[in-house]
């Protein structure tokens, strides 16, 4: 089952936003980024210590918007595929979610493993 996150135009080019989906054990903290017109979604959990990536709301990206930067120990992940290019979890990846775009609405699957 897919869950509605927001309208696609609520995320500006080069911006990332976080969402909470599900409840109880199915609860997921999700981050969605829009880059070059494409949307990429990940479980918001750094593979180093399973911490959320951000400290301040929706502050996920480096200056040019090409990388997520984990605020805890500075791991850096490509926004296009979630691959960690530097930091304590280099070589690991964020858990990617499939983003569906349906009539201008962004949807992600509810039952995704973290
Ligand atoms: S928790 Fe993300 S780099 Fe350590």
C-alpha cells in the first residue's frame, strides 16, 4: 500500500523534506529530495548508528544539494542513490524507497523494511 506524502510541487528543486509515515512498529521516518526534476526517497536513518540524518528540520543537504550530510558524524550520501561516499559508513547506502508520482501527488510504500 502506498502512502501519500505531499503534492510534488510542495518540494522545490534542490530541497529535501522529512515525513513520518505509518504507526507503531510500521512507523518510518522518510526523507524525500527533489534534484534535477527527479524525486528520491529514503528511510531517514544513517547506516552508521541508525540516527536520523538531520538535526534541524529539513536541513539534510550540502551547499550544492548533491549530497545528504549526516549531522551526527558527517557521513555524506549521494542524493541520487543514497550511496555513502565518505564518513564512518563509507560504502554503505541509505535504504531507498520507490517514489510514485500520481497526478501530482508523491507516494511511497508503507510497508518498507527499515
Ligand atoms: S550516525 Fe551518521 S555518520 Fe554517524
